[in-house]
């Protein structure tokens, strides 16, 4: 591993860093949204990060399958009385609503003071047909032992838990060997086959075979020998601490260099790629780039998977030779961050347009749901004076647009702001 004393900064690098900060500034004007909407964006980003984060390895799970794994985890946590938190940053996006947030803590999955599920109104006893989501919930509720996860699902569950584990590390502003080992232990915490090495440095060589980024021929990508891992990790963490205390690089370059250097060591027997992606998120959050919690960097990397590995491997091969070529990885990493910010900005603008276009009655329903945390048909009838049939049309449209989330079935239907 080569710990750089300096990193050449090309005009492209400067342009990308400048562009990221311009887009970051633009987010401030687009992020004045209700806390519930920002929370919903964070939850979507979490799902995308888990799904893409494990698919970048050898896992084959669809977004729907990952969603079901997370639902099963959350149901199990609720059954055991463990509070479930949303995964995101310790601080909100600049300008975003922060209702219900606490310093260094995630926002809860449920918000507000819930209204009663039943109001006693006669018209609430009328049953409605089940929609697709309700049918899926019924199937999930009767699918055998929900606590048993297959090998791929175990990786998704571990990645989700590791994202939550990051939250406790963000406000500390530091990264230690204990932090690394605890994060790795959490990442592999659902995998029985990995229990023997979870949270521990590797004991045998783990040099992968890769296609050479220039020739395409099979090439061994060397990494640090097991006996030297502790010293190499300590040196890398010491470099990171120095950069934070007396920076010589832009923070984005520090993150890029750290994650590549971590992967050149490959300190753990398995899970190093996933760890590097998690550490990228942690270091960005600790550097003040809180927007990464609202958009998935992993999803951006997955969409350009071939170029991601090609750029990373080109830099890693150079690091092993003693003459690291930083530009391929740094250029790709910064381009991916810029794309992440662009996608988030687009989502926020779309949210604003959708909400501003809502009819007056629909806006009143959403406001009612936000004020109380949830709303029923009977609540809306009582407080708006509109007919049930009219309100049903508005509720269905709001669910379709993603403004409300429907829960329950038949007479027990209620809606929560998303």
C-alpha cells in the first residue's frame, strides 16, 4: 500500500470538485420540504444502497427481494421490542426539515402522534378491495419461517445493519481500528459461514483474480500479507487523522484515496468491497456531505459497474507497483458523486412540482396526515366535510403519487405521510 504524500490534481479533478459543490449549493434551494418527505427520501436511499451495495459483489437480489428482507428484519425487531430507526445522516440536508431529529440519531420509521385507528364512524365499517400491496403483505405474513434468510439475504441484512451502525460513528468525527472491526462484525453478523472471521483481520492471502483493466487478461491483484495488515491499517488511519487535523488534500480527495488504499490492503478475509463502500459513506458524512444520506452512491456505482471496477483496479495495480496512478479512480469516484447529487436534485425538484400541483383537497389531506402522523377516511370526512367517494379518489391518487402510504385492510385502513 502506498500512502500518498501528495496527489496530482488535474483540471478534470478541479472541475468535478467545483461541480459537486455547485450542485450541493443548489440542493439548499430544493430541499425545503416537509420532514416526512425527506425521511421518505432517506428510506428509499437506504433500500437502494443495500440492494446495489450487495449486488456489486456476487449477490443476485432484486430491489423487491431486498425490500422483503428489510421488512422481515423490521418485523422481527418490532416483535423483540427493539426500536427500528431509519438509516441516514446524523444531520439533515441543509435547509431540510428536521422535525423529530436528535443530534447523532436517526429519525424513527414512524412519526407524529398517531390518531386512533377507529373513530366509530359508521361509514368506516365499509370494506374496500385489497390492493396489490395488501395482497403482498398477506403473502409475506404466511410464508413459513420469516426468520430464516438464505445466503444472499444474509448479506443484504448485514449491509442494512452496517448502515445503521454507521450512525453512531458519524458524530464522533473519527475512525479507529475498533470502529472498523465493529463495522465488519455487523456487516457479516447474519452470516453463519462468516462467523469465524467477522470483525477480525485476515489470516490467509486473499488476492483476487481480475481482468487486467488494459489488456483484459487474467491478473492477480496483490494485497497486504496477513502478517502486515495491522501495521498497514494503523498507518492508513494515522494518515486519515493527519489529513483531518492538518489537511493537505481536499476532503473529497481524502475519501477517494482512503477507500482505494483500504481496498489495496484488503484487511479482512471477505467483505472488503462492501466495507469500502460503507466507509466512503461514513467519511463523506463526517466531512459534512450530509446529502449522501438522501441519495444512494451505491446505486450510481452499480449502474456503471464495469467502469467502476476498471477505474478502481487500474489505480490498485499501480499502487502495488509502487507508482500509483490516482487519476482513474479519483476521476471516476468524483464523477459518481456528482451524478449522485444530480439525481438527488432532480428528485427534490420533482417532489416540489408534484406537491405544488396537488388540488386543494389533496393538499388538505396530506397536511392532515402530517399534522397527526396518520389519517383515516373518517378523519378526513369529519375534518374536510367532503364526501367519502370524493375523498377515496384523492386518497388513491395520493398513494399512487407517493405522497401517502396505505396501511391495514378493510375497515382498518389508515394512511401515513411518506
